[in-house]
């Protein structure tokens, strides 16, 4: 079953506004990642936040992680047309001392920036 | 070189054909992945290779056969596919530092259509 669930499924905002996407997950994790995918293309890694971190910034991106609520948010400030894409959170699975190479993607949020 | 390349970009095949998808990276990464992605869905993990050994097979049908000839190359051999196997096939690689889940770098994908 899916580990991550993004919310909302689709989001349309005006260029220049901020976009916020949320991700909830079910089991304990080592870290959480956000990826972007332009239509029909490969995924691009945006940011990784570890389970002992609460907030991380990268350019116009701000990611928060609340392990007590098993949730994360991705904020894109001052949105641009080029930000139009699908955004996925991805979590690994904390399995005792054994590291698992697997990450599981959430269903994604389709973001559309209106000119 | 931070690129993962995939060939071909597009592939159309009949149900009786045998074809192969190829993936290459020169970042020195020791973990490589195959994902399948249907339209408007998240990527689904198929296989993981770690240090050229198959470490994860997500119960993929035997008509998909992965191969890792060396640390830079990953192939996916296709035989007797079904129309429902039509999808975007994504390859990814990561450093595999044995400590925690790494960022994955994705190729642009192969768009496969099975007639």
C-alpha cells in the first residue's frame, strides 16, 4: 500500500503566489524526500529532510517535517510558470538496523501555475 | 557527470517481441533501480540492484528480466509483454552509502507501448 499521500491532488495558483503541498505517511522513516516531475519525464530530486530535522530550505523551497504527526509540507514561494509539474513525496522504511534501498512515492500533487 | 541516460526514448512492440531497455550512469553510484509509471500515478518500484546484485524484486512478472552487466549499466529485458504493461519505465541510481536512503537520480524514461 502507498506509504505517502499528498494533499491536495491538484492545485492551481496564480504566478507569484505561494504553493503549499502536504504529505502524510504511515510508518516510521529515516528520511523523506520531495521530487518534481514534468509531464512524461523523469523525476528530479528537490530536497531530502532527515527524521531528526524539522525544517529545511533550498532556494524558493521550504520543507517541514513533523514526525509526531507523520507529515511533511513543501512550500514553493513566489511561484513561476516553470514550477508547473507534479510533486511527489517519497519515504523510506525504518526497518530496525537493516537499511532498505526502497523508497515509496506518494500519489503526487499536480501543480499548475497560471500566468 | 550527474546524468542518467536511458535508451530508447520511445518503444513500440508487439506481444511476441523481445526487446531491451538500457540505462547508464557514470556517477559511481552502486545502487540502480527500475520503476514503472502509469499516467497520473506515482512510480512503482520493480527492481533494485545493489553492488551489481539484485537486492529487491517487487514480485514483478517473469516477462520482465533485469540485468546489471557492470556498475554503470542496467538493462531490462522484455518478452511476451501485455498491453497493460504499456507505461513509462524509469531508471534511477543512488550512491548506496550503506548508512541511509540516498537521493535517487532519475533518467528521462522510456515510453513503452505494447500492441
